C-alpha cells in the first residue's frame, strides 16, 4: 500500500473528501460506486466492480467469459474489439 501523505478530517456526518488528484488518477467521478472494507484497524476503499464485468466495454452479463486463467473478463463485443486491435498490432 502506498502512502499519499494526505490527511483528511471526518465531518459531522462521517464524510471525507478524496483529493482531486487521487480521484483523477483512479478515474473516480461523482456517483462512482465505492466498496468499503475493514482490514484490522484499516478502512480500505475500492472502486466497486461487479463480478463478470467486461474489462473492455464495462458490460455486465452472464454471457461474459474469462480468459488467462480468469484474470481477464470480456464480453463478445469486447473480445471482437481486442481481436481487431491485436491483429493491427501483430501486422506492424
């Protein structure tokens, strides 16, 4: 885990503000769902990604499939996009 050096106070309603630089770096916009985990005395925030989400298109479907021993999840549309891009890359 990497320290950002940023310290924020919790307001009266229990809220904190994530620094703009951090939100931009992690592509967190307004309404982005965030999961909250507890690890001992630590609170861990992570962008929520439902199981089976296509890593290319963002589509969530039971028809999505896993590649590379489950490390990559793609939809049919995402797979087509990747195939075209790979073909262009390999032709060079």
